[in-house]
C-alpha cells in the first residue's frame, strides 16, 4: 500500500503554496525544500487548498436509495409513519444495506470525506442485518475511509421490546457507539429509554449519540434527564446529542442555560442545519465551548429526497441556515464539517500539521470561502497517504 | 430567426413521451403523429421532461460578482451596512452593471430560465446607471430571455432625498415595475415612503413589487399600511410583496388574518426561501389563493456568497425550507419557480399547452421530483421556438 507521497504545490488550510511529504501515512514535512527518496510517488496539487479530511459525523449509510431507480414518495410527513414505512418496506424496495451503504460511502469519499459516523438501524424486524451490511462496506473500504457505527434504535426502544437486547448484541459485534431516539416523542417513556441506554453504555464502556428531534420544552425536558444521567454515570465527554432542535427554540435565556449545562458536561452537539426546523446556533454553541460536528443525515431515502453525499454541500446548508455570509463564517462552516467532527468523534492525529495522519482532501478555490461555495469536484482525496479519489471520482467503483 | 421546430420524444410536464411542433414561436401541436414541412428543424429530446421556462421573479442582476475574482467579505451582517457598502464600493470593485447582469442572466438561461424580473438599484449616488447596464443586457439578450426591470430604491426613499425623482425617471425610461424597501426599517417613515410609491404607481400605471424584510409585528404593521393603500388606489392584482418575512412569524392566527387580506386584495408574494429567516409558508399562501412566485435573489454579491443562477437550485432551497418531501411537494416547488412566477408577472401565453409560447426547458430526470433534486444540466432550453441553451450552456458566450 502506497503510504509515502510527495505532494507538490498545495495550500494547507488556504495558506501559502508549499509541498507536503508523507511518510508511513503521516504528514512528515511541510515546506518547499523537502527531500524524499527517489522512489517516493509524487502528485502535483496545482495550488489547490489542502484541508483535513471532511467528516460526516451524522449519517445513515443503510437508508439511501442513491443509484437506485427513483423512489416515489407520496406519503405524509409524520415522523412515526416514516419510521414504520421504512422498516416495513426496505427489503421489498431492495434497499440492500451493503450495496447502498457502499454507494453512499463511496460518494462521500469522492467528495473528500475520510471519516464517517453512521447510525445503523437496529430493530426487532431486521435484527442486526443493517449493521452487518454496513460492516461489509466498512471492510471493503478499509484504508479508504474510516466508518464508525452507532447502534441506532430507529423504531424506538421501549415501544419495541427486544430492542435493548439487540443493541447489546450490536455493541458486542461491531458497533462502537450506542444510539437512541426521542425518549418522549417516539418511546413515550423517557425514563425507561434513558435508563436502559445508560446501563448499556456502562456495560460496553461506549460513547452515546442520541437523536433528539424533540423541540421546545419537550426536548429541553429530555435534555435535563440526560444531564442528570451523564453526571451520575460519569459520561462527561462521551455523550452526543444529534439535532438538538430544542436549542433552536425561541427563548434565548432558556437556551442559554441549557447550553451552559451542555458545555459543563462536555456533551457534543451534531447538527445537520435542518432547513425546515429550528436548529441550534453553531456560533452560540462554539462560543460556550461545546464541541460541534455535522452530518448529511439521510440522503435520498424513503424519508425524503434531498441531500448529496458531500460534506461541502452540507456546509452550505448549515452556513445558509446559520446566516453565515462573511469569509470567516464560511471557513467556520468548513471547520464544522471537518475538525468539528473529529472533536465529536475524538479522533487522534487529525489535522494538517506535521505528525498528523495524512487524511485530507484538496479543495478547488481561490480562497477557503470560495472553495465552500463553488461546487467544484475535489481534485484529490488522500487517506493514510494513499490517493483514494481524484477529480471527483473514488478509486473504488460505484456498485 | 428559427421559430419553427419539431421536438421529438419529450415528456410534457412529466407525462407520456410525445412530440411537439412549434410554428411561429408557439406550440402548434403535441402528439406522435405530427406533420411538419420538410424544412422544419428537428431536435431529439431523448425522453426528457418538458417544462415551461423557469422564472426568476426576484433577482438583482446588477449586483453579482459571478465570474469575477473572489470577493472577500469580512464585514458584519447588518442590513443597512450591507446597503451602504455596496453603494459606496460597487464601482471601485468593478461590478459593472452590464457585464455582471449579462453573466447572471446567461447563467439563468443556461439553467432553463426564460423570464427574469430583476430589481435594479436606483439611488442618488449612481442615478440610473444600474438600470442602463441591465437595459443593455436586456437588449443583447432579446429573444433569448425576457427581462423585466423593477426600479428599486435599495438605499431607501425618504432617507435619500432625490430618489423619488429618480424612480419617476426610471419608470419613464425602461423600468416596468416600481420597487420599494422596508418603509419602517430602512426609511424610518412608512407613511412617507408608501404614499410616495403609490403616487408614482398611479402616475405610471405600473405594478409595484416591494421588498419587505421587516419581521413580526413591524412587518405586519407595514402590510396593513399597504392593504389600506392598495384598496384606496385600486391596485388589487398589481401589488407584490417580496420576502414578506412577517408572514413567517410564530402567530398562526395573526398570520392567517394577514394572508386572508393578501388574498382578498390579490397581492402576490415572492419568496426566496431565505434559510436563516422566518419565511411565509408556500402551501398556506397557495391554499388561500395567493399568487406565489420565487427568485434566486442576489447571488455571490457583496451581500453574501451563496446562490447559483439556477431556479432548480432555488426550488431546492424553497422546498427544503418549507419541509417538502413528497413527490407532489417537489412538483409544487418546481411550479413555484415556473408557473408561480408567471402568475406574479401576469405573463400571457405561458405554459406547455397548444397555443402557448414555445418558452420551455427540458429537464433530465426519471420523474418531475427526480428532476428537481438530481442537479443535472438542462439538456435544451427553448425561447420563442429557438434553442437558447444546450447541455447546460447558453448559446450566448459568458463575457
């Protein structure tokens, strides 16, 4: 495997053009006078911006219909009915978890992603089948992109007896992180679900990343139940709340107090910039010292038609939603879909400095801000020193 | 000028594949057994969807930096300061109103637009210079795209003495529609601005299209002042409110009453789906019988970096903001950026039926919904029976 590389003429983080030397998959040197053994493969970056690998820290690789015939959706937009429709129809619709997660992940790599956190549905209808499909994809893409799996009880925990046992099994057999979903809205039993999740997290010593669509005071109530348990179980730094729509509610003081507590307990927030929902303010969270990552969420699935397997596209959605306009703000949007994800996933050796892992993408743009908005293919994506995508195409073919 | 055309194998409005015959710039026949004189030029639609020409009914052709070196923006996001920065710097920044409006309009045509309503800045610093630049573009693109101009007092009316006279002059020399802006927020004199606008509208017999960013109760108050004057001046059916953020306020009953009045006075609403603002619900407006069009607004200008010269892209922004997910909803998003604009601009002969003007675009997609989300180049754009863009490129070169 080619893990040495001399990359000429790139602009790390949008700075001055220079060269980059990679040895054994790590960034070994940055400068214009680098010396490398004659056999070292070389690439010309043509002055592109070099940025640490993009991170989709909240997605659902097992759900997309990407690359399949168009899925017609004439259903009503109710959360519970979306969940049930998908669970009941995903097999007959031929949404094969391996093939589809492979398509989704390849798309992300082609657009510069080097790390993915994917929720995988765990339910009593399909057991661990979705996890196994994504696991196959993870193995096939080893060395191309790192995929972390969250055991995600999409259909609920308490309303679907047997789910706790499946989550337990999933955490023993492939999933690194435990998921959860709307303890009030979906499970109608917040104490029941949260207690069950914390017992599982204790048993497996794993991080938790819970979907919380609950808005306003309901979501705030659930957050307070989470705070109590994070404190009691010593889960500081190991809990993440995805979506956290309650933090978008129209009560500045109330939201401020919730964020103070989130910061104090080092709970991470994952946002998708959901355009039709009230969402947390990225800047408000960062100002409080909260780790903030981002994800594409589902793309073109039975839930909805939107989305691209592209974290720059998601930076646009998040940036527009947050009212970002200045170059500084656009850079922040890009940081959220890169360093932000690394912060949430607590990745070691992430970055564009000497000693960091050689996981990065080149970006085409006059400046970092321009690269965020110009919708250009990624010239080159490198994972562990190896070229994994070039000119917008991944080295692994789409199935 | 080629205004006869036999277009084979297209799917009008996403229906069954058929052929289309154009005579003298009008749709003369739809069917599989059409006969045309031997000399009639022919095109193969390859089964693409045929859709009436897209309409950008709210844009600012004179503002974009599209095709120029990246404009770095490190300013604060305050409406008044954005206005002043642009007015004071547009010439030194070389934002030439003709060249830039040409680039913007060519981009829209390349993406399937056949009609544009552009606000053009009228102010005491630049007089009618922006209008004249867009006018040159309109003449250069005659037969390619129809451009309607709104005399737009971007910097305010009452706070910029001399502006009323310039608006008067603009309406006599090229602008078809009278604009306005935030009578409270920008002008600090709602009675003053609105009375002045209605006098001008009476004098020129023109439609009015006012920017109203004012949110919540302030915007509702301004709307009520507008209602009174529309009634007194008999402007029913000839007044449009752009943005109308007040209709996004969190008071269902209050918004409902405003919308009832808007419907009763046949006031049109133009939306951009502004991601970071509270915006009107498209469905709520349509259900009340209100005409609703849409626009890209400014793209990549000194105000902000976002946007594409592409009304399908804008349909996506509006659709996501409105929580659209089903195929039916996606079709509605496409209708807003086509028929909706025609309704607002009161265009004659618009549509895909026999007798309509042959102004349309082909769309690449399995279904209409797929065509909205798949980000494919427009295979062919036809204006008055003439091919004006092909494979995503306009027949007029970008300057």
